[in-house]
């Protein structure tokens, strides 16, 4: 399944049926800083996720020298938001640390204003 869907049980909406995005600690993948099932949930948790976890999931160079953007891939293939994914991947190339976190929050929030 590439796009998240919502199910209805007794006329109440439940979380989308899709793999959630999980922000983990880069040094200990057992520690989780936040989980999001939708873009709205992502926007809600980002202020509470440490910048180094955001940085790790937005842009990193793997041991085989490939570039990885878990967050960009999730937004592209699970949520189906290619233009937003492109912007996030580009942001990861240009910015790091707390500035990355702040600009990512602004980018996600501005996406809702464009809808």
C-alpha cells in the first residue's frame, strides 16, 4: 500500500493503515522519540523530536556512500507527496542541526497552508 488510508469503525475514524514514521535515536535504535501515521501527526511531533534524530532521518551518508533520507522516502511513497518529499530532501542537503529542525517544521506547516 503506497498511500495511507483511513478506516471507519462505528463511524469513528481510526489511524491510517500504513507504516508509521518512527524517529529513533541514531545511536540506539531501541529509543523512540516519536511516531507519526500522517503528515498532521508528523507536524505535531516534530517540535518534540531532538534535532539529531531529525537530521539522521532527513539526510545521512551510508557506509556504501549512498545518501539516505528515510523521512523523504516515507513522505514520497507512503503519503504520496512527491513535491514535499523533494523539498525535504533538498533541505537535508543544505541545512543541518537545529536550523534543519526549525526549517523542516516551517516547511511542513506551510504545506498545510497551501492545501
